[in-house]
C-alpha cells in the first residue's frame, strides 16, 4: 500500500530536517511505502532518484504476507501478538527466518558502504529492518526482543568501516 498524506508530510519534514547534513544519495527498499518516501526525500533534497536495494526489504512473512492485522488476530491471535511485539523468534510458514533476514539486511548495509566509501548516504527502509540494525549496533543477539519500536521517520546513524557496522541507537 502507498503511504498516505500523513506519511508524505512526514517525509517532507524529514527532508527538511536533513537538508543541511550533506547526504549525497538515497538508497531504499523497493517496497512501495519506502520507495515513495525515498522519492519525496530525494526530490526535496535535490538528489538523484533513490537506488532500490532488495536487501533493504522488510522481512518476508510467508503465508501471512499481506494478511490484514484484524484478520490475523481472528485466526491466529498468538502470532498477531508476536508480530506486534516484533518478536524475532516468531516463524512464518514459507517465510524468511530471522537469521536469513538479518544476514540479508546487514549485507545490504555493507554493500551500500562499499559502493559509496566516505560518503554520507541516506537509507529508507522498514521497521523490522531497523530492529535488525538496532540489535546489531547494540551488540544484542538476533533473538533479542527490543523494548522499543521506532517511529516513522526515526533514524539511526551508522558508521560502516571495513567489515564493521557501528552506530548510535
């Protein structure tokens, strides 16, 4: 689903906040909400079109991919609660494992850094992706349940050097 008017406003506000930070380019998940957000921000910052990176996509939820939350709550309330808690241990029939997902996300971050050494780049992605990055920079196991959920537009600053990803959560 595309972002709504509130999401577009948040994207413009984020672009205004980042206007003087020296970003050279924007990378994004190719999924619709992230891509539209990235297009708005790139346009407002007068950068080139965002570059889509498959590795930045949200976790694949398998057979429940795209199932509305209300419907999921009716036929599997336990799984619905695990999703709301963003429990990395929950598994999905035909879906992506947490370990595979985390490896994909961190690999995408490393790839972006290798392609843009020394540059300040902006990455637009999704909630579960942000959870993976947060666990990594905090030195937490991939299985840790975070006691927070990032809000739309909230950022994490990363420094990627060699094979190391560090940052401020």
